[in-house]
C-alpha cells in the first residue's frame, strides 16, 4: 500500500484521469483571450492541493498566460504604432497551447519555452 494521498501518483505512474483533465483545461483556458490567465488561475487555486500534477501544470499554464498577456499588450502597442506583431504572436500562442494541452492530457509534464516563471 502506498503512503501517498489517494489522488497523488508516483513519478513513474501516469497522473489520474481527473488530474490530467484539470491540467488540460488549465492549458486550454488560454484560449480565453480577453483574460487569458483567468481559467488557469482558478483551476490552479481550486485543484492545486488535490492533485500535484495540476499544481505543477497549473503553475506552468498560469506563468505562460501572464507572459502572453504582457506580450499581447506590447503587440497591441506595436500594432498601433507600426502595424506589426499581432498575427505572428497569435499563431505561436495557439500552437503552444494546443501542444501543452495534448501533453497534459497524456500525463506528460509540459514546459512552455521562453516563459518567465512568475509563480514557482
């Protein structure tokens, strides 16, 4: 019998189906573009103590979405002044979120490249 809480897993085991679902939703919450960090924040705050995998992936999704929000503000300013920046960032963000969600659903930890770790 394991000494782990019921919803925790050993590093070699896949996270539970519920943990993978919540982590996937945290990553996919980034598609809420008007407030991209709201869904990952809520999921992370509600489920971080229940599932260690959601704690890890929720922080990862939240950090990335904070960086995206800052980037969107900068791109908006650049677009206003120079008419560049918006479309490329949108394509990169969508592709990255989809890759993260697929990895989270498989139970594989995902680290966003070039993301600042505001929450550790």
